[in-house]
């Protein structure tokens, strides 16, 4: 007989065999068995409320909004492209206008330099003419005052000899002729230089006018570029705003479509759970009928002699070769997996309240007591490092820090927390995390020699 440890509820009371059982008791036992099977037929799960289900009109409106925003973004994209192309064209024109302005400015500088040089040359030519006129005037004055013959005679009498006399006579005639010819050439040069200076001034004035026109063209081109840059910036700002509107519309549409998909998944899983519940109820009804029939047959048969010794009402399961056991007996009502968009992180085993729960593996109790969603729960950290969780228990028989062996009684099945029927919610966390890292317990136990059917 399994002994209870201090402070624990024993798994069951010992019953003394009685020899002369009445047939009515056997029938009642069969009926009770059928009632228990029917009571535990429904899956022990809490169906969450359905997620929001957007209407077709809401999705159609969101789709239309998204398409309208996309079309407007496309239109503004083309508008920005055209504005940028126009900006490039105006930029090229402004660059050409700037180059023309620089060329006109350079030509004006050259024309100004030429005009200044022509004015200087004209001034020098005029000075030469004035000097020649002064010399000729002095010569004429001397000739008038002294007379040509006297002057010539004086020059000749002053000669040292016949040879010098001849040279001086010839020189006097040459000087007179040369001075007159030089004066005429200088006057001609002065007139030409005056014409050149006038032409240089005209060229300078033309270059100045061209420079002014080039400056005005450059200023106009720069203004056009600045205005077009403003237009491009405005178009880009409008496009940025519409891009945000498009993203918002896309997000809204995705949210509605996601909500619709979540609702469809919820409905699909709900239908599957209901179908499983109906199938389980049908199986339970068949099993109840079979149990009642067996009870009736047993009532009709002679009662066998009862053994002299008494036995335990419940017996701990034998551990597998690897040292693991099934945590409780009963029917699998829900398997590991996603339900209505939420992970169901363990396996549910439906059984009457009070059904013994055993440690699936040897280890140390990590936590017991109230647990969110589970009502009461026991957490055991196994010697292999994995954490096993036992939820919705009615009564717990161990405390944190206690050492337990695989197959040792730790609690009994209950209906606490978020539960619609008495069952054990069993989880395995191989990573050693207390509240995460769940894996499917069925293949995990199967790999360790323990079988849980129904999944």
C-alpha cells in the first residue's frame, strides 16, 4: 500500500473486501463508471472570446483608401520627376548664361584696356605734334627776326674750313625740309590715333552693353533655377506627406486583413475543438454503455470470494526504464499546439477531481501554490535539467525545496484557474526555464519510454 508522507493526503482509503456483495452494488458501480466517463468527455479547455472580425465593407474601404493613396503617390512621383527634369534644364541654361556673362566681362575688360592704350597713344602723338610745331615755330621766328641770309651766312662764316662750310650749307637746307615733313607725318599719325581711340571707345561701350545684357540674362536664369528648386521641394514635400498616408493606409489594410485571418483561424480551431468534443462525447457514451452492460453482466454472475488482504485504492505507476512515468491517468482532451492564435503549451489529461498526480521525473520541487491561469500549480526541476509543470491541481502534497522521485504522489487533479472541466495541464520545459521554452510533452515522454495517447 502506498504510504503518504507527512502533511499529505493519502491517495485513497483501503477497502476491506466483503464476501457477500449484493448484485445491486455491482450495477451501481457500473452506472457510476459510465457517469464519470460522460462527465469527463468534454475537452477541458477555456475557449477564448473571438477576435474582432472586420466587415467586408471595412476591408473594401481600406483597400480603396490604399489604392487612392497609391495612385496619388504615383501622380506626384511623375510630377516630381518632371520638376526635376525642368530644374536640370534650367540649371544648364543658367550655367550657360553664367559662362556668357564671364566672357562678356572679359571682353569688356580687354576693350577697356584697348581704349586706355589708344587714349595714351593719342596723347603721345598729340604731344609729339605739339613739340614739332614748337620747334618749327622757333625756327621760323629766328629766321624772321634775323633773316634767312644772315642766319645762313653766320652759320657759314663760323665754319672751320671749306669742307665744313659745304656740310653746314647742306645741313641747313635739309633741316628745314625734314622739320616740315616730320610735322606733316606727325599730324597724320595724330589723326589716325584719334580715330583709333574713338573706335576703342565705341568697342568698349558695346562690350559694356553686352556685359549688362549678359548680367541680366544670368540673373534671370538664376531666378528661374531658384523658383524651380522651390517647386521641386514643394512637390517632394507633398509626395512625402502622401507617402506617409499610403503607409498608414497599407498598415490599416494589413491590420484588417490580419484580423479577418485571425478570426477565420479562430473559427477553424473552434470548429475542430467542437468536432473533437462531439467525437469524445460519442466515445464516452459508447464506453459508458459498455461499462453499464459489463456491470449488468457482473451483477448477474455469481460474486467471487474476496481476498483476505486489503489493497490501496490507487497505485503509483511504474517508472519506465529511463526513470520517467505518466503524470496521471485519464483521457487526453487537448494536445500541444496553437489554438485561436495562442500557444497551448502542454497536454491536457481529463480525469475526475482527486485523481492522483505523480512526478513525471525525479528532481526537486521548484515552486508550488497559486499560478496565473492554472489556479494552483506544481513546478519540478528534474535531475535532467528539464522543468515539468502540473497545472489546475486541486490539492498539492509537496513544497518548494522537497526532493521527489519519479512516480511519487505530488498532487491531485482539480478544476482550478481558467478551466472548464477537471483535468491536469502538463508541460515540459527542457531548457530549464520556469515559464517559457515549452515543447510538446507527448513526444518528449515517448522518447523516454512513456506513452500518452490521443495526440
